[in-house]
C-alpha cells in the first residue's frame, strides 16, 4: 500500500499511513463529491465500514477533486455530513495519493490485507457482493451479505433505460454542442437554442462564457438545455454569485410535475446554493427521449456536466 503522506488534510481522523493500519484490513475508496457513480456506490462503502469495523476493517476515503471548486474543504465537510460518512477521509487536492496508487477512476476501491498488500481492486459501480466477499475473506470471516438500498440520489441507476452518457460542457471535454454558430472559447457570447435537438445534444441560450471545464452565465435569464433518455437526470452546478440563484426546470417545455428530482419541486423551481450535483429529473413513468431546459434567474451560475441514472 502506498503512503498517504501527500494528503493536504485529514477529516474524521488523525493522519493515517501504512504503519498506523498495519494488522488491519484496509479499504481505500477514491471519490469526489459531485460524482454520481460514487454517490450510488457510497451506501455500500458506508455499510461495510459500520458492519465490519469491529472485525478489523479500516475504511479510508481519499477525496481527489475532479472540478476546481471541489478543492474547497468546506465542500468536502458538507458532503461528509450529508452522506453520514464516519470513516477517515484524506484530502488529496494535489493528486499525490492518486498518483501514488496510479489511480485513474472515480470511484475506485482498493482492498488491502493486514500485511499492507493490495489484494484486489475495483473501478466504478457494481460488483458489490463480490467486493463484500473480498472484505470478509481478508478478515477471515463469513456472513450473510448486507442488505443495502440507496435512496434519493444514492439509488441505483435504471440501467435498462439509461441511454445518454455523461456529458461535459466545458470545451476541454465537451461535445455535442448544438447552439447555432458553435462555441466561442473564453469569451462572453450570446447563444441561442437550436430549432431541433438530437439525442445527447446540448445548447445554451443567452449570454454565457464557455471555459475549459465549465460554462458560466453572464446575464440573468439564460438557459442550458439537453436532449436525453434516462430515468434520472442530474447537473453539476457551482456559483460565482454572492447569493443563491433561483432556477426553473422545464421538461419538453412544461413543469416536471411528478417527474421532478429531489432538487426541484413539481413546478420545476430550484435553488443553486453551493457547488454540487443537483438531481433535476426522476421519471415517474417510462423513460423516453425528453428535452430538459434550466433557466437561471441571476447571473453567475456555472454548469460543469450532466449525468444520468
């Protein structure tokens, strides 16, 4: 197991390293608080930590930020409270631990035996029963698999109906931009929505600046829209404004009604308070192609990516 010496700060624990956890079974979980894949995995990691702690399992969460605003320690603290995380969390703002493990993914799990040897790993969601069996084997115990059911944004995706992939909107990784005339990089520009969206396309309306990792609204009343097919639709948002920014969601031009996500009401009203993932849609009927449009009441809204479930 590599050293955790590159951690910029520790939460829920004193600094840990190979010497401090020698003799324990260790589960290392790389995460970042806006990652939908981690959010859906987290109920399992949390359950394992609580169920096997007295048997000698130590869980270490390594928070390695994907987006710039995720470097803020208060955001990590807020996520820890919201997700009821009671195990050790190392802040890896400089990617030192990420590089030491030669990691490339969020989320990632590394299973380490009492001698400090990495015995297994897993990247992404899924494989939960097998992962729990690995933990049990390393601990030398055998039990029934824990019943885990995520709720809200932690609920498992509806993989059978999920068609649209994660979609970044900054120009560094963005694609499928559909506003007429294309994107203008790093400059304030007025955009319009197209007359027609193909599945997976997104567009802007109003005055925005398109940066490498995000788009930022320059004038109140601007919108971002996307054509998708999935049960759930989320957006990663942050804000450059001093006060919360109200926004309104429309699905195919109408209020979402019973298909609203946890961060909007039936009328489509939401409030951008802090940088995180916002759940916009949880379809109550069969998932089908739909166009979502979010209109912001004040400038300063920053959008980073859409994810689906």
